[in-house]
C-alpha cells in the first residue's frame, strides 16, 4: 500500500502557504484531447518545457498579453476578444479549461484512491487542500457546489477528503468545518450518496444505508423499470454501488478512520442506531425527499436484505462486475463520469487486486479529471468540456465573420482539425451488451476516449464542422459527406415519441420512475427527459445540414424537425420562456428555443410564441442593459434575479432576441454596451458567477462561455444592428 503519501501535512494556521510553485505546473495534451496537469520538480525540466499562455491563464498567473486598441464598435470588441481567446487555444486545436463547480467530486477521488491504497503527489494533495480552503463558506462548511450554502453532504465528505489528504484535525480550517458539520447535526444526516462514500471509508455503518439491490440487474430487459432504462449517469453509478454494497466493501480500520469516527458525529459513533439513519437526511440537503412509494419499497427491500439468497446475491454481484468491466473497456477506464469512474476503480481493485492492469489503468485515468486551477486542484464534472467549447467557438467565428479574416484563419482550421479527430467513428466495442446507444458518427461532450454520444454535442459539433468547412477560405474538407451523414443518422435515431430530444439516449422508462429517485440531492435523474436545449441543437444542425446536402433522408429530416418544433411549442412556459436544465436558466434555454423557431420561420413578427418569449426577456432586462439570473432559478423553476448583472446571460438573452429578429434596436444596443463595458483592455472578460447546472440542484462552471458567447453575440449584434438601421 502506498499510504506513506498520505502523511499529515504542516499547513500554517493562517492557511497562507506558498502551497506549490505555480511556475512549475504544466498541462499535457494527448492527441485525443485528454489533458493532465504535471508538476515539474527539477529546474532542468522547467527549462526544457516552458510554461504556455494557457498554462498561465488557468493558473491565474499574469499572461502578459498586450492591451489592444480600444474598440469603437461591437465587432471590434469581438475581434479583440478573439485575439485574446486565440492565445488560449492549444497546439492540438481545442481550448482546454477547468470544469469545476460540484463539491462532491474531490471526496470520491480522495476516498476512492485512499481505500485502493493509491496515493497522490504531495503537490496534488496541497493543491486539493488549497481548493477546499478557497471554497469553504464563511461558516466553515461546504455546499453541494461552489456557490451553494453549506450542507451535510458537502461538509462531511470534503472534511473527510481534507483529513485524508493530510490536514490535521486541529487546524483552524478543520476545526471550523467540524463546528459547521456539528451544527448541521453531524454526519448521520448525510444524504444517501454520502452515506455510501462514508461507508466505503468505514466511518459510517453499512446498516445505515438503504439497500442498493444489485439483483435488479437480473431482471429481464423488458421490465419497464429495469435499470438499463434509467438515465445513463444514474444507472452507471448504481452498478458499482450495487457491487460495493453487495460485498459491503470497507476500508480497514486505521488511525485516520478511527479518528474520523470521532470527528464527524455529535454523539458516540459506537452507540448510533444505524438502521434509524437510513432515511435521515438533513433538511439543508434535501432537494428530492423520498416518495411514499420509495419508502414502501425500502421496507420491502430491507426485509429481503435480511434473507437475501446467497447464490442470487452472488449472481447479481457478478453481473454488476461484468457491467463495470464492459464500461471500463468501452472507455479505457475513463468512464462516463467522475463518480462512476472512482467507484469502478474500487470494484476493479476489489475483484482483481491493485497490481492488476485494470487497477493501474484506473489509477492513471484519475488525472484526466484533476484540474489545476487558480484556486487549487479540483476534480472536474467530466474530463473537460472540449467538444462543447470548440463547437461554440467554431460557430461564433463564422457567424461573426471573424473566421473569414486572415488573422484567425489558422486558428479556425486548427479547430476544424480537432473536430475531425474528435468525431466517434465506430459503435462501442461492447454495444448492445452494455446497453449503449449507437455512437458511430456522434460527437461526445469532451473527448473521443470518453466516447459517449450526446444529442446536442453531436448537433453543435456537426454545425461547427459545416460552418468551418464551408465558410473558412481554403479550409480542407476533412470530414467527408459520409461522415456528416453518419452524424445525421445519430441525430435522427434520438427523437423521442413526444418529438423532443434527451441527452444521451432515448427515454427508455416511464417518467414516473422519478418517484423512485433515491438520491435526495438531485432532481430528474431516474430517466432521460426531453430538453429544449438538446432538441434545438438537433433541429438547427439538421436545418443547416440540409442546406448543404439537400438530398439525404429528406423526408426523415423534415418529419423530425416538424415534430421537434411541436415539442418546443409545448415546452414553452406560460410566462414566455423555456426552462434550462443544463445552463442557468431561462436565458439559456430561451436562446436555444428561439434559434430553433427562427429556423422554421417563426420570429417576432410572424409567431405569437416568439413574440411572447421576446417580451418575457425584455421584461427581465435590467437598468444597466444586462440580464442576471441566479442558479436558484434552476432549483425553483422560476425566474430568480442574480444580485449582479451577468455578461454570459446578457449574451444569451441578446442572442435570443436576434434569433427572433426582434425589431427594436435599443435593448440590443444597451446589452452590447454592457458587455463591452466589462471587457478588459487585453480583450478578455473577467470570470463572473457560475454558468451551468445539472440535475436541478448542482451548478457547474463553463469558464470559456465568457469568451464564446461574448464574441459571438457582439459580432452578430454588430451586423444585426446595421441591418436594422438600413431597413429603416
Ligand atoms: C453534463 C455536461 C454537458 C451536458 C450538456 C451537453 C450541456 C447537456 O445539454 C446534455 C447533458 C450533459 C452532457 C451533461 C450531463 C450530466 C453531466 C455529465 C454534466 C452536467 C457534467 C457533469 C454531469 C455528471 C452527471 C456529473 C457527475 C454526477 C453525478 C450525479 C453522477
């Protein structure tokens, strides 16, 4: 075991350490777009591998880029923005970036490594601790995401992570965090995913967990609630959970474990009534309370658990193990996301040992998720947002006209090359056996290695390719017509009966499955749902595709688009906007929806729906010309003002108005002024509030949005306002 690397660290009480030497960190990029951070120990290494602009930028160091000529109009501001942003493009062609926000991922990484007996470099430990210091709330605790109030989930898990990483129990940060945790009632009331991690660490009793029955995987596939029909993230987390619960995996007792048992609770650990804690979830944590149906089911499962047939349980555990292996082999141990990745790692170590090839591959792949940022080292929501970012950059370049300028040609062609490399060319190795949707022709959210089809990533990826190939002067036609058609095939395969599109797959189960949602901290996670954002990306991609290739699957495309637009109409909310599930919130989704409607000729002047949406947005414009929505809108499904105007949301709202061909220039002019006023002399924009969301209750960062949507909006607005003026 590699436990020496967890030796306690001496961190001064003030927390003011030079944690590591920031001039020594480097981002390494693989041809597939995977990126990992490395700390150079020797001066020779430092001399041989100079720090790049993007390294410095993401580390929060001065990048030393010059002030640009002050812009006199929106297009010049967009151009300055791209002059800066271009410097962050990697040699491989894509934009790397941090993808933090959720505060339940470092604990998975740390606990999942610790129990496997695998360590970290001291610099990594120090930087993860620094990240936790920087993201502790005033009361000393942590929330479910970086902007949320302290919860038991965030505080109990990150407390354990910090202690394992080497923070001593008497350090003031630990003392304060413990105080906060105790005020919230201690770790007994941690939500179910927290109970799971703490049980793995052996600081919570497995008896305090509701059953996680692996037997569900033995049901025949046609059963309506069979787990293969659950939302892909949920089922991929419950597979290794079922295994680890089934074998009651736990860390061996050691000093840290014994000590945590004392630190996490307000009462004596050994006298806690564990079965009574199964449904005990602190009020601050609760987003989706257990339904009566679920509680009833838990009573039955609890009874079954005491008489579970050993051969059946063994078969079920074996089945979960097989599924874990299929997932690992499909993704080279990168896995769907950071949660199932760390759980799968424990399963493989438990089944095959830490010297096995699978274990080693897993240990190495942890680094894909570990991002060194200005505030320390974090665990990201995925292994990056590579494709998602580059798809928006590509479209922004063309729609602003900047892509036609000689200065940016090379950058545009490099982006195209990256998109070419990123398209998935085959179906998964284990396709039907792993219950996967087709991937041939798709674009994933991050990289080809991760390799999961996402509807809107395929849509935005296809649009970016079409734009760059068709509109950048002299751009090579890297992606053949056949491959573009493959992408269209994927899109067409993803439409649900209601006409909408979900995230990764078709909706496979009845939506009432949500009553069985066991994860109290998330909403809408049991099945796929139709999303206006995803639906739009598909419709718009199909519309642009058929302009260039008018003969491919003409009737299918037409039918798909008509039904999708129908769905969008039905999804419009009475106030006029659309609710966003992946970005904050109404400005995000309304931008997408109005883009779709405009493509089928529905605009402010021609469509009541479009007009209603514009009026809704206009009613939310602030005195300074901008828009600002809080992440709380995603929790409450109602518009919630942010205390400050946000550049990114201002851009979404303005884009929405332009898609709808909003006829009055003033609101757009005012928005442009606001966005220009926040631009720095070097062309960049400072980071503002968090931009993204998932599962209703977790916010997630898209730091490149502040470049992509500003540049895009400003460039478009310049042309748009000119058109309005000449029309008059
Ligand atoms: C993402 C990120 C991208 C996002 C969009 C493409 C924006 C969306 O339109 C479709 C859904 C998707 C792909 C998505 C799904 C859920 C993800 C993967 C995330 C929000 C990033 C992190 C999150 C994942 C579930 C985090 C791990 C947490 C668990 C609860 C398992």
